[in-house]
């Protein structure tokens, strides 16, 4: 994947793409690990005689990381539009490392009492700040540096990187569980998984620091005057787009959250073994590596809008029957198959989302626009979905609760996607919304 260096399209090779999407990969690695190890994390920091209470407290902590995402989206996203994509991407990856390190090394509640909970809460808030500001600058960079006819495919690596991270997490977690045993993984092995993710941060910092800038400095001094000016312009000129994309991303976020919750669902709800559950992220990762790239190719070939609409509509039709089959026949094969199907459809859809939204915005507010709408949507629904679906299962006893929740959001997402405009071939320097 190599583009010729031109004034409009700086060199974009495999190393550059890897450096840009690394932050997004770390986000999903952390997301997958936390959802996967929610039970032992709850036991370490929120011990309780009731295992369900401990799990729900752990999931609430997971959701707290999303509180800071809108702030990160506004502050860091607007900073990227004013100061450049590269400095913003360096800030976010450094903050991610700090947050993950605090979670990995925090003493347990048994050792430090309530202060242990304070440490992990602060760590999650730092992670949220970083992750809220990551997606806008990095996606804007990929879009602006990519050859025009291949913007969908290049941007789809943002989503594929999440699959790579989930796949890596699933393989390593499965291997460690086999080597260490389930007791050791629950006790301290999960910390090793977070430390492995932090190990790639220095490489990302070095490579990102050598990337050429794509922001186009000085193109719009009025919009670049302050963070407030960027936000005001977004709301004034692109309010309809922000509302539609908020709903579209919400549907995608719920899909992702239910996918990463599948290990907990398989073990706690369906009663499958820990060994079977630990391999679920492998199925999630495989689908999330291959199908976003297919979605990006399809978006370049047929347009963004069809890929926004039809995979999401397919989820509306297939989710309940798939989960019904899984609940009736809870085996390793069925849980992997349902995870693969739902993740495949969502991944194809997500590839179109990640390119269509920034293509719809002018360069001067592109990073902030994607960062803000993504951060608010993910903050509300990414942080709450795992808690809500597990709570619904606990209250109702209905093992199809995740499917109903997914279908409801997918219906809304399909309608919103249908109302969006086509952006394939759009001039990225256009001043008006597509």
C-alpha cells in the first residue's frame, strides 16, 4: 500500500498506516481485554459475596472510561484541526499508555482498599480522554493522505486494526490460560495482557513523530481561532449530519459492545467453560480483520451509502434468530458462529461509517466533527451496553436480551444511514457538507 508523494497526498506506506491506526488498535485491545476479563477485574477491585454484583461493578468501572470521551473528542479533536493531526496523535497515544499502565499495576482492593478503586477509576478516565480524541485526527489523516479512489479501503484499516487487536488479544489470552491455568489468569494473568499492549506504545510514538502533516495549516483562520469556534461552526453548519452520524455510530457501537461481551455472555449466561469463552475473541478478531477491508473495498466500488445501509439492515433481520439458536444450542461452535456472523456484518458497515463521516466535513472541522460525534455516541452507548444487557438478562432471565437491544439500535441506524448523502468522489477541500 504505497502512494506517490504529492502536495495533496504525502507518502502513505504500510509503516505510516500502521503508526496511524495503532492508537485505534490499542483502543480495541483495551476494550476487548476489559470486557473479556470483567469478572476477575471485578473480583480484584470490587469484591463481593455476590458474583453478579462484582461483575456489574466492574462493568460500571468500564463505563466510567467513557465519561471523558466527549471532552477528549472536543479538546483533542479541535486541537488537531488547529495545530495539526500529528501532534494530536502523539498526545493520544501517550495518554493511552498512562491509563493502561495504571490499570495493569494498580494494587487490588485487598491490598489498598478504596484507594485501589481510585487508581483504576483515574486510569480509566485518562484512557477515556485519550480515546475520545484519537479517532478524529487519525482517521482524518488517513483520509487526507490516501489516494482519492482508495480512501474507503485505506480508512477501513482503522476498523481492521481493531480486529487485529481483538485477534491478538484472543490468541494470547487463550495461550496464557492454557499455560497458566484459569486460576492464575483470574488472579494476575489478566494484568500481563494489559502490559503487553503498553509495550508497543514507544514504537508508535517514534513512527508517528516522523509522519508528514496533512491538516493544511492556515486554510481557515476563523475556524482555527479556538476550540469554541470549531464547535460552533460544526453545530451551525453541520447539525443535521452530526445528528444522523450520532445514530449511525450508536448502532455500530452497540454491535461492537455486544461482540466484546460475548465471552462474558458465553460463560456467565450460557454456562460454557472458561476455556471456550477465552477463544471467543478469536472469532471476533477474524471477522473484524477481514470484513472491514471488504467493506472499504465495497465502499470504493459501489459507494458509501449502500454499505452503510444493507449490512445494518441484515443485522435487524438475523440477530434474534441467531441468538435464539445460540440459546437453544449453547456450544463452542454455535457461539463462535454467531459471533462471527454479527461481527462480519457490523465490520462491513463500520468501514463505510469511518470514511463517509469525515468525507462529509470540510478540512477545518473534519477531525473535531468525527471526534465529537464518535466520542459522544461511544461514551453513551459503548460504556453502557455491556452493563445494560447483563442487567436485562439478570432481571428478566431472557437470554435473548442482547439480540433485542441490538435490533432496536440497528433499526434506528438503518434509518439514519438511509438519510445520509453519498460522499464517494467528494472533494475533501469542499467547504460545504456533502
